[in-house]
C-alpha cells in the first residue's frame, strides 16, 4: 500500500461515503453569531437548518484554514512515517492555499524524511471533491505520491464548473453582481450563470431568462466541451437545498445525451454561505480546457 495520506477540506462538498479514503479538514463557518465546524456528516448543524436560516435573513460567514490547523492534521500523519498529498480550495477564492503552503514548508523542514505536497485545485465545491476522489482511485491503482500529484495537476485544467444561482442577492453580497443587477435580475427572473476559470476565479459569463433556459445553457456545455462519459467518468451535480433542481438537471442531461452516470450531493455551508439557497452546479472532466478569465 502506498505510504501517503490524501487530505482535502470540507469545501469539496462530499458525503461521508463519497469521501472514503480521504482525510477531510472541516472549515469553520459562523451563522448568526454561532460558530460551527463543517464536517461531511453535518454533525453540528443540518444543511436544511442552515439554508432555512439563510432564507430567514440570517447571515453566514467563513474563514480560511490557518497554518496551525493544517499542522494539527498533518503532523500526526508524518509522525507515523507517511507523506501527505493535500488538495485545497482555489487560491483565487480563499487564502487557505497560501496558509497550507506555509504549513507545508514548516512540516517539510521539520520532517526532512517525509513530504507534504499541496495542490491548488483552482476549483470549488464538488470540483475539489472530484479531484479528491480521483486521487484516491489513483492511489489504489498504485500511483506514488509524486505520480499522483502530477496526475491531479493534469486533471485540474480539464475540470469544468458551471453554476446557476437562484438568489442574486447572495451573489451581490459576494461581489459577483451589482446591487442593481440583483434587484432587476430577481424581478425579471434572470439567472446568472457563472464558471470557475482556468485561473480558479468564479466569474459570471451568461444571463438566462428563467431556470429552464439557464439549465439548457449548462447542458449544452457538455457537448461544446467534449465531455465523453466513457473517458471522463460521472457528471457531478451539487445543489443548495433544491433536490428538485438537481433532478431536473439530471433529467435534461439524460434526455439530450442519454448519460445516466451522476454523483449528486448538497452544497455545504462554506460554499453555500456565498451562493445562497437555490444554487445548482455541474462539474465534469472533458477533453477541452476550462474557460479563461
């Protein structure tokens, strides 16, 4: 068995079963003055309660993982004589990657016979989760630490993220749309479609009138970006407390292309604090590169 541990964080929005083989570092979020850890099993707060609180007007905020928290997780692994491969939330969306590099430098200096490799996923939500699952599968196939790191780095540019937000006011608070656009968009049922670019930035790329048109736009991207289920594996779908949206997206993809291999889970509170309830996101590998900023 390969002598390294794959670590990621709870921004990957994986269920406990999906996260098997990974060590997950929970982000911390604050909701209406109370602090919670975002564990994959939501042991401290259910996602239903979290999103209902946002719908009721309560405010959530998040913080990056500190170097000390990385050390607290990684050091016992290194002391056991194992190495660490860490897959982090995009450096363009959080300073956690910067913090992880600081911790990795400290650990690599303290344990010169061991190694910590950190990867900027340039991804978010189940995009990070996909990379983690790919790393676990590659480890099972016998890839070494260095081979697996190179493999994951090679997957990052071909991992597509398409996002539709129902509530533009959460996007406004996050600086993705203006206050006027949020008001007009909500009144006119305009749905912003965003992507995470090759640089790891979340950017608005399109506006659709209504959810059906927004979904049609995203579904069309699968063909445009040369997705092939035989080569690229499942399509991942994440939603923020709108399972009917996820089902509609699956049905539309199946109806258009015949694809039926999906991995579906909810968007957790760390990403959900910035997108709000009613968000749907689609992730997949393909033969084409991501859009650029």
